[in-house]
C-alpha cells in the first residue's frame, strides 16, 4: 500500500479494519468506518496513542487476520493463520 492512501481509499478497496503496531510490541486493530476519512495513513499512525505504553506513533498495516479470514470464507482454504483457527 502506498503511504499516501487515505482511510476513504482503504474503505473503497473493501477493507474494514487496519492494524496498528507500536514499537513496544503492542498492536491493535481499528475499524475504518469509525475514523474520519480525511486522515492519511501517515497521519493515522502518527496520531495513534498506544494503550499499553502511551507512546504516540504507530505503523499502520493491513489487518492480516481479517484478510486471511476473508480468504478462507471465500475459498474454504485455510492458510493456517492463528487468528482464523476456531
């Protein structure tokens, strides 16, 4: 994904969530519909505040757990991603 993508771009692609990763090792997912569409990927990461350590700034990436769950639902094939195991 290009760093200048907006929340609106991700929603238009059909993404519903994104993952934020803090340098302390904590991560969280955010629901895109809850975010203002004007935010860019860079700004979203810079404005995020870690709930574990309080540090501001995060890496924003695709929510791979949701991605693999969607692929499994569509194809029936499991990639063995731990979050999709029930």
